[in-house]
């Protein structure tokens, strides 16, 4: 009997991000989209018609023997509840970020998958993009020398300027750390390895914020989370990285990520994107030098690359890269920002994780080795 070549995928959640997944999944023949469901059936039907797939119900996807992987694109507070239902149905689960709202509930999800013998995967998968893999290759080559530290910086005025329904970004489970932190921290773990400890301070400058985008312009949102967070990550390697994540910054000029070694510094592009410029500078160099990005998946938005890697890994029996242990480690680090901010203490990270395997230069498009 011939080996299986494709795995069935059921998508739960037909919000804004689902369009990016549906578009990108077309690049990966290993993924067979069996249907999309949403708590609002009309939303799922509209999205299904737009992308030429089947609209379904959540229960229908969970009962479908042709669905191997559930891609969970619900709001953050529903990630674990939906994930547990999918695991109970015997499905592998790939979740949008964050894995859960708290580290404790994230642990329940990972433990349930382990007991059931299914896999957990989680966004972000942007660290698998060519630019970030190229940056990792520079570090692995030793060109930076011993890594001393770095910076990671994200700052915007707030999602109320563009999102049609931004209130959940300021509710429990939202905020810049859980919203954008996964991109930055996951990429840093990809580059530098696991985190050992976190120190942080945070602010909530406004308890209410007006929506500035249509169709809810002028409505007030309650703010229940820190919206300006700063801190330092101490990595197991010894490196110290300063992190700033904010919904309160009108404009800034910081690079998304910079890594500092004893022999050179490196600029890493936006970890919310798959591509971008990688630059290197040695001590007293007058300018930054471009590092050619030769690795694949740097030329477009491949949001579902992690799902495809997971599918190939299931079929071949190897570990997948955007895995549950990585997402759980990142979730603990993110939660530590709040714990450290409230306690004024350094928070030690308990979870252990290994850097995911690098993607090689010999990778062929549409097949992940």
C-alpha cells in the first residue's frame, strides 16, 4: 500500500487571520482542507465560498474521520477549550498564538495531547521563514562570536487604529505580550535557545481606550491588561536581551531584533514576517553589511508553514518544529513578564525546550525536510 501523501485539515475560526492561512495552504500539497467552521455559521459560509472550500460545523469537523489536524484560529481565550475538544476527538491540533492565556492551561493542553498520543503545534511559524533561518545560520556559523545580548522592540499606537473589532486585544488574554510577544520570543528561542529567567516592569496608562476604526469608531473599550511592557530575558546560554512590547508608542525607530556578539552585531527583520533584511556589522564598521537570504519561504506570507511542517513530520515520524513544548515555553516566558512586573522579582523559567531543527538550504518548495 502506498504511503499517505496528504493529511486532512479542519479549520475552526473564520476570522481575519483565517484568510492568510487559507491562501498560504495552497502552497502545500500535503494539506487537504476538509472544511472551515465558526461559531457564526454565516461567517464560515462566507469564508468557505471565498476560498472554494466546504463550510462545516465544529462538531462535524471533529467527527470527520478524514480530518487529521484541527487548525484552531479562535480567539485566545478559546484556544485551550477548543484544543481539548479536538484532542478528545483524536485529532492533532495546531493553534494560533498564544497556546493558552495562562501557562497552567497551556500545560493541560500539552499533557492531554501526550496522553492521547496526538501532536500539538502552535503559531507563530514565522521563525521558519527564510530570513529568520538565515539569521540563525549566521549565529550557528559562529560569525557573531559569543552572544552577549540583544534587543527586541515592538511598539504601535494600538490596534484600535485599524482593526474592525479591537476590544479583545485589551481584554484578558490580550495585550502586547500575548498578542505580539509570541513572534519575538519564539524567534529569540530559535536564535539563542531557551530562556532561563525574566525581569520586567509594566504600565497600563489608560483604563479605557476609544476605538478609532470603523465600524465601531467612538466606542470605548475597557483595558484589563498591561499595554506597555519592558523587561530583560536571561537565556540559558547567558545572553541578556532587552524586550519592549507596547500598544502605547506613537512611532519609533528601533529595529525589531538586534543580536550582539563578541565579534559582530546582527539585525534580524520583523518576526511577524517570513522575509526581510538580515544585516551584519563588525566592531567599528562604518556601515551594516547585507547578509544574502538564500533560504526558502522568505518571499511571501506563508502563514501555515508550521502546519505543513507538522503534517510532513506526522507522515515521516520526525519531530515538528513549531511544537507544543516550544509554544508552552514561550507562554511561560510571556506570563513571567506579568508576574515579574507585579512582584518586582526575577522570575525563573521552569519549562525546558530545545531549539527546533534548522531548515536546510537544500529544502525544496512544498516539501519540508
